[in-house]
């Protein structure tokens, strides 16, 4: 059942619209006919919002736009008026149609069909949103890689992600430097490792470096708004955070610390 509120200052026009709505749509129930800005504001403030409002522009004590200035209207609105100069202003609000008086049955039918179609689409979108939300909650949390087997000579060296101090690209290969100052070549790209390592503990400083939280020993303000990161063990080349990535780095470091 669709609850409809009519705001119309002409008694005859309000009665005509009520009869026309009931004739066209058996699902519709007109729950009230109001004549002024003041009564509309009071009604909409004290009572639950209707499903749809038919709103005349010119009311007994002002224009309907004064209603929007005083309260928030969340339900769809179909404007009704004898004047078309308000159309642009009306469509800036939450209107779905603009009917010129005298209102014809065909025009009203089209407006109501438009309302139901939009309502159906909104319902579908809401269902899809809820389904997506439930699906995301049911998915297991993303797991991060903790263990690595790294080839070294004729062995496979087991390493943990917490062993990494920082990782960098050297001669087109990725090298992981450990807290104990050992280093190993990894058969992964920095992009792959960035996606696999826990972002709580690792940060992509720039195109050449991923740094661990535990490796950071000093952060120096550098020129042009950049940051210079000093690590242990120390990197032979500078680890710079660009000015654009400084806010991301600060957020990462301060929130996760």
C-alpha cells in the first residue's frame, strides 16, 4: 500500500487529485490533504514520512520551497503547479516529476508508474547492497604471507616475514635484507610482495623499497617536503618518501604503532 500526502491550497484541486489517484492506482491511499507551508511542516515533523508527496508550488502562506528550507524531506515528491517557471528549482530537490495543471489522467498515470519503477530499482539496489555486505562478512579475512622458502646455493632457507628489515630492487631482482644483516634474492616482484606482506608491518616507501616497521630507526625531514628513512641495518642507498606519500606514511606509522 502506497501512502500519499497531498499538499495543495485549493480545496477543489485537492479533491480532484485525490479522486484521480484513487481511480488510477488501487494501491494508493491518500492519508492527508494540507493547504499551507505551516501545516505541512508541522505534519511532516510530527508524523512518519509518507511514501510519496504531491506538492503544489504556490500554497496559502508561501511557496512549497519554504518547506524544504525548514525541514528535510526524504521521500519522493511530484510537484503540481499551473506555472512551469519553477521546474528547474523543483528538480534540484528530490522530485521525480513535475505536473502542470490541469492535471490529465495520462500524465498522472505516467508519474505514478515512474515512481513505482524508481521504487522497485531502489529496492533491488538495497537488496544487492545487503547481499554484497553479507557476502563480504562471510568471506574469511585476507591472510598475509608469513613464511618463505628462499633458494640459497644448494639449500632452501626458511624465513619469516618478521625477519625482513627492508626489501629493494637491485639489478632487476628483489633483494630482502634481514634484521641480522643477511640478504637473499627473492623470486617475487615488489608488487607481489606488497600484496602478500601484512600492511600493518610493511609499507611501500617508493618504487624501489618496501620497509618494515621494525627497521625504522629515524625519520628525517628532507627538502621538497619529503622524508628520509634511516633503517637498521642501514641501506646503502637513501630511502625517500615522496611528498605525495608522506600523509599515507604518517597515517600508517601512527595508527599502527
